[in-house]
């Protein structure tokens, strides 16, 4: 058995051992081990991908949330502004209406006052004329109470009326 | 640290002086010892006491001898100290070879001289002189398929692999791939992932082809590694030199050669025999070179593993022999330190050579099956 010459017996046994070992290990060990490792690797890969997707979704949701909040704030501001505008409008309209109404009322009142004044003056005039007549009649009655007086007045007027 | 080293060197040199002063008894033959250790044997020596003395005691594990000579003959190696009858013939075991003889156990050379084994177990010629030139013997050899020490050690390695990886696989099956690896799985998983991801997937581009070769390359890696490691265990049942045996590396190289060439793509063969895109005159030289390259690749694989492991064994045994050559136990610190360093290195080499063999096989397979890049 030289150091450098292969010994057929050992070559035979090595071949046999190696081939049998390969066949048994492949069936008994390598397949389950490699499958398990592959399963784990794929699981980790999928988990990482899932986590990434989840993170992305979360980021999207967060962005959306911000958008919604922003939108809400914008809408609120708009509503408030609109309300303020509406309020101002209403107030303005109310004022205008009030002004018009007031003017109308004033006008009416004025007219009524004028009318009433006229009526009152007319009434007073009538009253006065009545009173004057009354007084005049009373005065006449008193003036013409005596015959002398009557004669005197007639005379005086007759005198005044010179028959020219 | 330096002080300790100085002290050790002093001790070693004093030891040498003492040793040189001691009387020279029976010579210690380091090279025989080393060659015996790195070779193969038909029995498994567990331990020897009082070597070369009257009361020498060898505790050995007898191994089955399997011979083929006009039929199959199986017997234990403990019978080998004398001639053994197989069928109609007898077989004589001498210096690692089996010879077919007659019932007297006679050996012949080409000139017709007869040699026989005497009572002391030495082979003597007709004049009684000890005969050692066994290359001259022309007796027929039976085919030897014995379970030698290396074969037994290799079987042990294979069984260990089956136990370790079978246990790990059971863990994966029982707990599923998603659970945290436990126990032996923790040992196996980095190894498997290393071979799969850093060797196979790196070299073989096509994922499906790579997956096809993963079991083979994993087995190859683990088989070489376990035999390297068993070889590093300095006592029974280790110390055999399986992966440093040329038969072992030869077989693995042949299997690697077959794995490369059986599954090679058409592009690969075209590349070797037609060398497309190269001028005709250069083709004349390139094609034979490429063709020879088919065989030099596995040849290099065979020699690299053999040389590395054998060299490691030789160095460690040489270091151990220093003590016996110097005949002083003061040499032991030197031996221990150097042997420690060498064992660390050999541990690295055990992994490295398994890695290189597997990597190169994967590389060659990759070259053969990958799509050509032009």
C-alpha cells in the first residue's frame, strides 16, 4: 500500500459509503433541513414585506388623516366666514328695512300730523268763527239792548253814510 | 510571556544535553512510526505497551478481512498472524499484502526461490536469511475489500454524520422551520447555510440547478470535514488518516469529476472542444489544454486534500517523536507548544480543506452548468 497508489478496497468502500451517505442524508436530513430553512427565509421575507406594506399604509393613513383634519379646519373656517357674512348681510338688510320703514312711518306720521293740523286748524277756525259769531251776536245783543242805543247806532251809521 | 519562552527554551536545551549524554539503546525509528500512522492497517491498534520489549502488549480491535479469490472470503484480522485457508487455497498476510499460497505458506520470486515464514514471524529464504524485498514476490494477490482501519473510521464518520444531521432534521420536522433552532440544530444550521449560501449559491447561478447540487455538496463538505476532524483526535477511535489517504481523495475527486461532467451543459462542451471565437491556429493548442484541464481539475482536488491532511499528520507525529528521538522528557514543552500550535492550525486546515474541496467542486459544476457569458 504505497502512499500514492489508491487502494481498490478503500476506493470501493469510500464510494459505497459516500453514495449511501448522500442518499440517506438527502432523504433524511438535507430535505427537511433545507425546507425548514427555506420556509423560515420566506416567512421572514413575507413578514418584512408585510411590515413594509403596513408601514406604507400607516403613512398613507396618517397623510390622509392630516388631509381630513386640514379639510375640516378649512370647512369650519369657511362656515364661520359664511355665517359672519350672512350675519352682516342680515343686519344690513334689517337696518335697511328698518330705515325704510322708519322713513315711511315718519312720512306717514308727518302727513297725518299735517292733515290733523289742517283739520285741527279748520276745527279751530270753525270754532273761532262760531265763537266770534257767538260773541258778535252777544255783543250785538248787548249793544242793541236799548232802543236809544239802537237809535244811536243807526244814527251814527246813518251819519256816516252820507247820502251823497 | 517572553520570560516563560526563554525558560522553556533553556529547559529544552538542557534536556537535549542530557539526552545526548544518555546511552544509545535500540534506535527509535520516527519515519517508520509516522508512515505506519498515516497509512492504513487491517487491524485497529488501540494502544501498545512496552513496544519492542519482551512483554510487548498491543491492544487492537480486530477488523473484518474481506477477500475475493474464486469466491468471497470473510474472516477476522485476528487470524492473520498465520496462514488462513480460503476455499482451496491459503492466504498469507505479510507487510500489508495478501499472497495466495499453498498449505505451507511458501512465497516465490521470479527465479523460483522459495521463502517461508519462520516461528518469529520473519520471512526467511532457503539459507535462513531474513528476506525483506517483497516487490520480488510473484504470488497471486486476492482482491482485498477488507474493512481496514480507515474504512472503519470512515464508517464511524458517516454514522456520526447520520446521527448529528438526523437529530437536527428531527428537530426541524418536530418543531417546524419557524421555531428557534435548539441543540444540535444550532451546530448544523450555520454549516448548512454557509455551504448553501456562500458556496453553492455563489457559484451556481441557476437557482434550480443550485438546489439540485446542494445535497451533494453539503454531504461532500460534511464528509470531508468529519473525517478531517476524526483524524485530529489523537487516540482511539480517532487518529486515522482517512482524508489524507489517496484512495479517499481519489474517490471524492472521481465523484466530483462525474458530478461536473454528467450535468455539464452543451455550451460547456462546445467551449472545450470548439473554443468558439478563437482563431484556428490557437484552437489547435487551446482544445487539448482544455481537454487535459477536464482531468487536472479533479486531480488537483485529489492531491490538495491528500497532501494537506497527510502533511498535518506528519508534522504533528514528528513533533511528538521529538521526545523519543531526544530520549528526554525535557523535550516535551517544545513538543507540547509546537503541537498545540500545529493542532490549532490543523483544525483550521480541517475546515479550510473541506471548504476548498467543496468550493472548487461547486465552482467547476458552476462552470459546467452556467449559461455561457459572451
